[in-house]
């Protein structure tokens, strides 16, 4: 079982057991120790995982943090554990803050078994930051964050690489959160800055009030135009490179268009290709145009899934579309061509996995 599968299995366990985890010890046994094991550390080997790790902190003697993970006989990660559902505010991480200051460990983890908050000392050396550089939620697994977790695995652990990545992750997350706030309702300072880029007059309170809705609408139109532009470019390139035979999408239909049900593009035996699948295919091509010639991105529809391939090669799958009646899934591939099925509610969510899709193509082009 690879790392992605282990995390998926642990996520499923968390969802099934969440209502039965009433104590900290139960949470440790059911979720936290298996999580540590998934990272490649043996929770039953005290040379790697030290339970009830003790150090003297100032005048306080014998204080303990729940687990310390050792690499090369040195503590590199400290875990402070709470029971499932407990809040994970900095106020609940007192021991973790104190231990971080007096040990060699550079990564502190505050967890309730369901959420894992990872801290380091980016703001001030040897003092744990108050904001985590990574938050991982077992109940809502994010593919990109699974990729970041891999940096913490025993097999690939590199402290310098991890700290460098933590720096980027923390501030990128902070910027994304700031942009999300401005997207929902632009703040006064943001409106003032944006207004100053286009308005030459004095920015009074009334001017700022007038521009607030303009900035709000402009942000949405900008994003909408970007998405529409990607799709239009992909469609134009697809039509320019299409062959005059079967049809513009390269699908040979055995039924006349007027005989097909609504929303169905073609039907050949048991294989039914829908307009929704083709729309998703165009989105994938729009993403791929940043890394490869879109003419290399092909599709093959079979009974159980709609496959998107590089160079029309079954050994080079980019993704699979599994659009079932009750749930849509996007099948993503890692470097070993293992498929992970990610549930999506709308086709626009495919864009959220753009980096993963581009990485998949890069695996093939570097083989």
C-alpha cells in the first residue's frame, strides 16, 4: 500500500470512528499512532518514536510531550495530542511551545487525531510560530497537502528541504486566506490600493465606497474571463487540429445525432460518451497546454471510464473521468501510475487539480 492509499484508508477509518473516540488515549491508538506509522516511523520502536518524551523546561521539571520522533538519534518532530474534536488553538499547545524552545526539534505537531497542525520557527529562531505552516484534515483530504506530507516521511526526510518548503507553504497559505477575504468582501485598504492603480483623483471616503463594489465585481470578472479564455483557446486549438472525419472530437458515432438522448455526444455499443465528459476533456486540455502541445492530449472512452491520455498511449494516462449517476470522480495518477479517485461536484473543480495533472505529464516526458 503506497502513502496515498494509507492516508485514504486512515481517512476512512477516522470517518467511521469519529463518534467513538471519547478519550485522548483512544484517539492516539486509533488515529495518531497509525498516522505516525503512515509517515514511515515505527510507533513501537522507542529509538524512532519516544512516547511521553520528557525534558526539563526552566523551573518546570518532568513535563512531557506525547511523542517525539527521532531521526539519526535526534528529535526532529514533537507531537502534542488532544482527544478527537478538541480545539487546536495555540492556547492548547503550551507544552509544545515550551519543548520546542529547549530541544533540537524543528517541527511541532498539534493534533486531535482528525486535524494535524504543523509548526516550525520561521518568525524567530527556536521559538515556535503561532501559525502553522501546514494544516492537514483527515476528514477532508487535500491531494496537494498529501504531497507536502510526503516530505515528512522517514524515507525522504530532509530537514533543510522541509524548512524551505514550510516557508513557502506558510506564507502562500496566508496570502490565499487574505485573497479569499478580499474575494468575499474587499477591505478598505485593499480597495484603496486597487483604486489607486486606476483613479488619479483624491481617494476620499465616498470614492472608496463607490469603488468597493467595482473592485468586488472586477475580481470576479477577471477570474471568469481567465477560465473562459482557457476554454476558448483549448477549443480553438482542438478545432484547428481536428480531422474532417468522424467528428471534431475524434469520436465515431454509430447513431445519427437526432437519435441520441439529450447530453449524449455519441454511442457505440455499451460505450456512451456524454457532452459533460467532453467538456471535462476540454478543461484538461486547457490545463495541459501550459506544459505540452495540446495535440498530444487524446481521449479514449470505455465502458467504465473516460480516459485522457498523453500521445494516445494507454501507458501514459493523464487522468480518468468516472462520472457516475450519483457522484463524479476525477482519477489522478502518481509517478508509479497508481490511480487515486477524487470526488468532484462540478467540472470547475478540475482546475483545483491543475498542478497534479501537469506533474503527471512531466513524469512521462522525463522517463
